[in-house]
C-alpha cells in the first residue's frame, strides 16, 4: 500500500512542479486522503512513523513550504489521527508545525528535557546533521491518553526543516 501511495504522490508532485493546474495539487491531497484510509494509520510501530514522515515529505516537496506547515499543523487534517501526527522543526530546534498542539509552534525545544534530564531534541538535531534522518527515543505526553509515555520519533531533514512523526510504545 505504501509503495502505491508513494508512486501516486511522486507522479503528481512532478506535475505540480511543472506548473500543472491547481486541480493536480488538489488531486494529490485527495489521493493521500483516500489511500490513507486503506493503510492502518494507527499501527503502533516505527514503520508507521516512517510512513507518515515519508508521506509528509512527499507533500512538502509537491507544495510550497508554508502550505505544508499549515497542513502539518491541522489537528483535524490528513497529517493527524489519534496519537499519530506530523510535526516539524527548524535546524535550531524551534517547532514550526505541530499536528497535535499548535501551542508548541514557535517554542525552542533544544533545552526541553524529560523526567530523566535527557535533552532529546539535541539528539534529533545532532543525528539529522550527521545522517539526514534517524530515530530517537524520549518520553512525551500521549495526546490520546494524556499520560507521559516512552515514544520513538522518526525524522528526516528536508531543505532547512526536519519533518517528524513518532509512536508511543
């Protein structure tokens, strides 16, 4: 399923970049929405987070940056479902999009630490600067349960932003 969706998104992204009519970019959103229903978006695995990030990256590449950040920050949109959501930060650790809580937008997460004193977003920035993508484990409030739970976040660098999604364990 993921490869089918990726193929459609990639094909439509090429059309959008070539200056195709606006209906093609709307078709991209519609394709994602329809196919996402076929794929179990709430699977509790790092593969689900990778899929969400991959889909968000494809959307970002097909759309302008600001439009993508607005879409990533819509808690009722295609990049948020239950306790799965996309968020993005810049290379300085400032949240620029958040699908679960818009109050985080504009906050610098570089100095945030969990109950163990770990500054996990420093690990995200360090890893992305070395490899361009990665996985970091940290503790975070699950928006579905409102409990602090261990979480794995998968992330990829794109231009000057880091697109992320995580799964509670």
